């Protein structure tokens, strides 16, 4: 058995480097954090061969004095903390005092610095574990760290690195994170001498747009939540902008990029009711919290953290994000729950609309409602009664779409024009054309109302005039017999007529137009394949989503304009109405400018 002995300092540094320095991007992270901690306002990064040959970071920060240069390359030497108390109140990105020392032990490193109050610059070099004494140099105020030939003395580690393109992609992602977390700093990136990126110092919103693009920012909602000294700001992409991978998820805690299971779970839960299948959310979020409430001293890479009040933080993030995603883009938020909306059966004639009553019933100005059939029949192609004053089509549209008086304002989703192939509703609002997937939109409305009624224990049942009977297998019979309390709570009355026959005598009032047999079959399948103890907790939404799908208006179902307008008005006040229950978008808007461009108007 070998004797226990103290390891040489050089070997200790290389072991430490193995924990901190995984690839060129890890080096870049440490150098960028040091520049940010030095209060730099401009940072320039030069990379060659993906960082394998060269990584140079120059900043205009506070700088390092000549007598401190050797300490900068010494393990566990730092200006960030000085006592154990400081470890519980960390406000800087770096604090371990291992970054530069670890980098220096596995590369050829040159550190040049000119303190803001110093007369001139000094530099220090290291070649692996050998550090040379400081000497005078030339440099503007600030610091440059130049790292060459990474892992030159660890060939085994170098073999594990990927291609130049891959390693540069990781470096580019690292500077992207830093640019998002500190928008007040200007960043410049060059690769092999070519300018790749330059971001001017700015505010968070324009920086997010500059880094992630107009498509992201144009599809995102801004969030700003505050509670008990904790804040959550940033941009949440709407579910329609979801991604196939987690490549656009940025979460920062006090300016530090983190990957935390608690945060990830809170975000997944917040998106769960609106995200489609296996898609992933996109977001840039900034959590500000008292440093004493978070422990960043968990792992050498400092991307893992622990919250002292984990449950409270989870709920704060979950509720904040849920609130932002719940607000429909189509209309203002309403503190009042939407009235139950059951799509009436189409009769071929528009229902008589009460005069002087714009809003949910018709979606039309009172002047148009006072002449019940003019507008609707002209638009639907049905000739008006001879006794009814006729209004030209163009005039009728103009009065309905453009009038904006004290008693009538153009709603966000506008007024319905008609149906397209029995699937889409076409509407006109102030901006241009609105296209609505009527089944998807109605499905979300019914789903949200089912949730509200179930939570309030007001989910009423509607008895069927003639019970729906159908043949089933023994598993369905057993499912009905074992889950009678659940079925009754959901608004169903289902009885067993024989060993192979069920009778549906009542369904939820909101779903009375649904096909009872298919609705019950799908519901029983959901119940049968789930954990009975979680059917009204963890799996409640899946059950209600199945029910809502059956209650929503089907494709190829003709709707009157009044029905279409009522659907639009409900969308404007329903939470999460921008997506259906499966995360797909329910509507799109095309502006007049975009339409003019399509038709080359003005050219």
C-alpha cells in the first residue's frame, strides 16, 4: 500500500482545473465573469480555432495592480470575499479564487493590466505550472487575459475536445448568456479575425431582441412580478413559438446563468397547460433575490444553486409565469370569469339580436343590431325580408368595422366576416385580418370553463331526453362501477344496464351538444390508464381537456355571424385563449401593411 503524501501544487492546480475547465467555453466563462466583476462597460473577445489556439478577453474595468498580479494566478486568492460571512452574501459572479489559477495550469497565459489609478500597465506570464515574475507592459486602462494552446500539457483532455466549429459554438453560446445577463455592457466577438457579433450597451428588452432575434421578441410577452423583495422580469415566448429543444431557455439569478431543477420544474408546470406535446418553452428570465437567500457555492462551475426558501421561490416563479401566459393577447384581462359559452345549434338564420346591445351577444354596433337581419343576411348570402330596409354590403361592413363611438369600440379581435372551409373564422380588426381556428379556440374556452366550474364545485349536469346506450367491454364496466363518485363529480350519470351495456343518462351541461358515446368512451379510457388517486389532482387537466375537445364546435359546422362574434368575444376574456389545450395557436393576425406587401400595392 502506497504511503499518503501531499500532492505537488502544480498537480493540485491541474486537478482543480479538471473541475472548472471542461472546454474553451469554460475558460471564456471565467474570463468574462472576471471582467464583469471588474465593472467593465466594454468587453472584447478574440478567439482563434474555436478557442483551442487562442482566447483573448479585453475589458475596460478596474484593472489589477502590479503587486497583485502574482496573486491573481494563485489558487484561492480573490478580491471577491474575505470572510465566512461574505460566503453567505455573494454579489459577484466569481468568488472561489480558482478560475485564473486553473486556466494558467493548463495553458500558456498572459495577463496584462492597467489599473484605473495606475501610471502604466504590468504583465505576468505562466506556462503551465511555471509562473514568471511581473514586468512592465503597454495597455490601456483595464485588463487583457490571453490564453493560448489550451490543454497543451494534458493531451488526454485535449483529445476529448470537439471540432473547431463545435467548440466555437459553445464559446458563442457563452458570450450570448453573458450578453443577456448584463445588457448594460457592450460585447464584441471575433473569430479567426472576423467580426461575428457586436452588441451595444442597452436595456434588457432591446438586448434580448438583438441576441435572440425579432422573431423571438415579437412572439414573447414581458413579465414583471414583485413579491417580498423578490423580482422576476424578462420575456416569455408564447407557446406557439415553442422549440424542439431547450436551446432558448435562459434563466438568471442575480445576473448569474443557472440550471436548477426547482426552477425548471416551476417553468414546466407553468407551461404544461399550454405547451404542445414534446415541445419546449423559450424564455429569458431574470430573478432578483436577496443574496443571503440563495447559495451559489454548490459546484465549482457555479451554475448550480440552492434556495433557502425553495418552496416559496417555486411558487413565485410558477404563479408569475402562469399569470403572464394566462393573459390572452386578444383582449384585456378580466377579473370576472367568463359566462358559460355553449355554441348554439346553427339554424340557417341569425337569432334576433336585442337592439342597442353591442357586446357578447352580437359583437356589433347597436345601430346595426337595431336592423336585425341587414348585416347578417347580406354577409351570409341570405336575402333580407322585403320589409326590412336594405343596406349595401360595403356600407354595412364599413359601419360595423370602422365605427368607434362612446358606446361601441372595436374589440381586439374585431368583427366576424365569415367562415373559410368550415374551419376558420375570418374577422376584421383595426390592424387588418384575423384568422381563428374555431374548434381550437372554442376548445380552450370550454376547457377553462370546465376547470373553473370543477374548482368551484358548480359543474352542473344536463339529463338527456333519451339515454345513450352502447356496447362496451368488461374493463369499461368495471371502470364505471369503480369510479361513480368521480363521474358524478364531473357531471356524468352513467349506469350499467348489463355485463356489456352502458347507459349515459346525464352529461355536463356545457357538453350537452357532444356525442355522448364517444365522449364517455374517451373519458373512460383516460380514467382507466391513470392513477385513480391523482385523477382530480395531477391528471385533472388531462381529463377536462378530453371532455372539452368533445364539447367544442366541430369543423364544417356552419356558424352564424352572431355565433362567430360571440366566440371572438369569449376569446378576448378567456385565459390562455391564444393556444388550444394542446399548445397550438388559436388565431393569427395579418396587418394591412402585410397584405399590401403581398399584393404589391403602392409599387
